[in-house]
């Protein structure tokens, strides 16, 4: 079986490659760039060219839809990138299958161009022991994309008792996280980080001093004051970022700060990096695409944690993406059911879906305005998270597993939640007209999204 | 002139012309209240529902009386506490009541933005009777009517709002309404009870009551919620009364014809001294009467105006 992605712009930041060429995939692995097709193809496929005014640009088979085992995909005008990695996804399974399942999250990932997703441990039961880690990984084996999991820092995410970190790592967890349930005790966090450092896994932290955010709904500032909503002060995030940085310095643990949202958090991380402390961080497309003004209509889909901030924070995040202070882009994909969101704003669940809007938001708000190059943006969604998590992914190197994302950087898309593969419809980007789209997603040499799946 | 809107959610989005229309209509409706037979048939056959998720005596009674004077049928629903963890969702409650033919909902809710949610959910009209810390537009309008009756203008008036600005929907509606009509709005309270970036609203901010009251035409005294003390917003009732309580002595720096208002219910001896509450400058009971007039005016403009094009 082979697949030749011909005449695309191959961008592989892991090796500094950005050139037009052919990428050959044989038996699920990358054979190399500009290798000739091993024989006559049984099918040739060309993507429909994106036309202004036509919202969708989807790869459609030109010939038969039968099994294609020797296939050429014409990637002229398209970008061929390593499969995107989203290191911050709420799979919701086990426990909240009314919001999302591992299978549907994987389908949403494939549709959005992601070939690897990392689940967070705030499920029910929590992913805090070997059995649940194995459950998620086993279910994930049947999913359309690579499903990885983190393990909880503390038992039941209660912040009181350390979880069996060693056993979870042995079972296949690639990171430890306190996402959604930030460990409040500095002493407990110190022990978790000291202990995790034995296994050389990163600890992914949600930074929030909960004593400052009881019942908080949105960013503290003039918009919260006008709307009369309980404010979530920016200092609650930065305080915890600083604490965790100091604990990383103390323990030598690899620290990764999740969903950075404030200018001050960025300054703290920049300081830590300059000092040589092992810290990395991510932000999400929502934090460089929207401000807290998105709440002005009391839209529950714009209620997220940490909350949307200000114009100045958006600018600081863009600058930090450009100068490399922010290592990775991750979505914090947080699907919820309609009944979790069709309620009074104060009672609505936190979170928005992200897998299927990430690529267009990155291209529209970062690449097109020149904040970062396309290559830099792809790096933050491929090689950067792969290195943070020490996983073999995010590269088009010869012999690597063939996880590939084909992107049309000029496609015009209109966000329509009703068309999402995710069970979650909670997006504040409904109706947004954006540029750029993942038009096909290849996992281990198999096309899992892009109009080619049928008949595979 | 007609009111071109389906709902009354706040004064922030209202134009001075709309507020002027409502106040003029209220003045003409107030006459009905002095008649021996307080009943007009304008809203006969219309159904008004007061849906209250928070306790209230005066606002609810005021809306119900207003509707009854106008001959509308009224239904009142009280939901103890929030329905979030028990019983029916807010959305289902609204849809159920609308299916029974409610033409207008009067909604009070502890969560800011709930009337906006309701307005999107039902085709019926929605009047916000106070939502969380957001707005209380009918209180804002009745305060404005009271000021207008006594001062005959808004332009250039120095209006001081004193107390817990952070948690007050009355403060926010007063700020928007009065500033749009040209008044010079001042807010004064403990720094812990001034919300973030309040200075970005059309107000001047004070923590020194003496400075705030200097030359004031109107003082609007807010109720202090005693439970705020337990949450660490101020140390004691005694200290609050000393620093921010409105006493006769405190009023000396104001204009000689200063107007003292309070949305009620009052904590006598804490935010307002009994001498002031019952004194010559207080118009607190006039506010209550004007509340009835304002609510009659809004019901008329939304339901009975004959040509409200925004009507469902």
C-alpha cells in the first residue's frame, strides 16, 4: 500500500523543511520526500480548488470510491504538514458520554486536522489509576486518531492525596495534569512535582488560585462591571503560574503551563525561561481570537476557564507566540451538552469546543496578519507538543509513522456548529468567516478525514 | 411615538428619547392613581406574569398593581432559590408559561443576564425587574421620574450614589439612565465595594463621602447587604455607618434643596439615619408611587400602545 502526496508545499518544522515536493508514504510510514511513485496508481485524487464565495473546499475523489491501495493525491497549492497534535482535549469518556466520547472526539480531531490528541484526567471516574488509563487507551485504539492520556496528579482530582503516578506512567500515560482541578496546596503540588520528576514526565498545570475565583464567571474589568458578573481576576492565574514556576525550580520537574491567558503570566514564564527553569506553555486559539467583550450578549459559549481577557492580553499572547515564549497551541476542547449551556450564564458550564476551529483560527488570526509564519504556526501544533510530551510524532522524517495533515491555507470557511463531528456545539465562533482549513487528515498512512474515508 | 422594542432589559441600551417617552407616559399615567376608581381598561385581555427567582416585596407588588390597574390578568410565580439543581430549568419554565398565553414576563433573577436569556427564549415581552448585579431598569426610571418631578431637569445635576456599588443593579441602571440624560453622576463607597474599572463608566469615583456630597443635588443611598461583612468587604456595621452613613450632619455640604432617595428596604441607622429617612429632604415614599407609574407606562407602551412594531 502506498500513498503519494504530490506537488504540495511540504512544511516539516522538525527538520526545518519548507519546499514544494512529493511525499511518499508506504505501509503506514513516511518513505521520504521526492521519492518516485513505486508503480502505477489505482486512483488519482485532486482536491477541489478553493473558490472565493464557495464556503467549502473538500477533497473529492476523481475516480472510483473503491479501496485505493496505490493512490496519488494532487496537493498542488496545498500544505503538507506533520499530523497536528492537540495536547489539551477533554474526551469526556468515561463518565460524560452525553457530552463527547473518545470516538466522537477523535472524529472531531480528524475533521480539524489533528492526528494525535491528549485527554485530560477530569473524567468520572477521574483518570487517576492504571485501570482508567488502560480503559482510555484501549478505547482509543479503535478511534480514528491517536489517543493519548494524561493521569491525574491527585486521587479523584481532590488535591489531597497523590495519585499512583508511577503506575499510570507505566500503563502508558504520557503526562500528569491537574487540569480543571488545580492543586491549591503548595506543599501538595511540591510533592507531586518532586515525585513526577522521577519519571521524567511533564506536569501540565491549570493555574488558578481558587480562593480568588469563587463563583467567578468572566475576566475582571470594565465588561464584568457593566454586565454585573462575578469577576475572575487575572492575578488568580498569574499567582499560580509564579508558584508553579518556583516549585519547578525547586523540584526540577518539567512544568507545562496550560492555556496561558494573561500578559503577566507570559512575563512570568519569560522570566523563568531566561533563568533556565524547565517550563513550557501553551495557549488556545480562543485567547488570541476573542476578548471578554464576547460575553457582552451573555453568550454562555464564551464562558471559559481561564476566561477570555482583554485586547492588551491578546496582543501580549501574539507577541509571545511570535518570540517563542509560548511553545505550543492547544485547544482546550471542552464539549458540553446543550442543557449545560442553555441556562443562565452564572450556572452555565465552562468551556468551548476547539478541535474543528483551531486551524482556521490560527491561519486567520496568526498567519494571515503575519504574527507568525505558517511554518512557525505548524511547529507549535506538531513538533513543539511532541517534544514537551516526549512522544514520537510531529515529524515527516523518513521512517516516521505517516501522520500527515493536508491544509488549504486559502480555503474560505464559515463556522457552522451543526456540522461539527464533535457532539459539542458550544462554540462562540458560530457564523465566523475564516480562512484556512485542514482538507485531509492521514493517520498511519490511512486517510481518516477529507472525503476519502468511505471505502477505506 | 412608540417604543420600538420588544423587551426592557436595561437602561444601557436605551436612548434618551426612549427614556423621555417612558417618563412622559408615566407622568400621564400617574393621574390615574389619584382617581377614586383606580381602574382603566387599556390592557383588558392581556396576560402578565411576574416570575421571581428572588424575594421581593415592593417591586413585585408594584408590577402586579400596575397590571391590575390597567385591567391585565396577572399570574405570579415565585421560585425559591435557583432552580438549577432542582425541578425545571429556567428555559422550560419560560416555555411552559408562554404556552399558557403569557403576553409579558416580568422577571427577577439572581443571575445577571437571565432576562436576556428569557428574551431570546420567548416571543412574549420581557421586563427586567432586577437581574443579579446587572440592571434594575424600572428602579432607574422611577428614580429618574422622582428627580424630574422635583428638579424639572437632569442636565448638570450632581447625583451621588452611595454604598455598595459593586453588587448594585440599582447603581448601574442609575448610572446609565442619568448620565445619558446629562446628569453628573458620582459614585461613592468603600474601595472594596467599587467594581473593577468603574471609572471607565460615565461617573466620577469617590471613597470620601464628604468630597462626594459637596454641592450634590441628589443623594441616592443604596442598601448595604449585611452579609457582605462576612465576606470581608468591610469590617463592621459601625465603621460602615461612620464612614458612609447618610446623616443630617453629612448633608450639610449638599445643595440646600438636596433630594435624598433610597430604593428600599432601608437599614435605618446604618446607611441612612432615621432623621434623614423621615426628614424634609427624603422622597422615598414618592419613589414608590412613581414606581407604580413607571411600570404602568411600560406595560402600556409594550402591550397597549397599539402600534409597537417590535411586538411579537
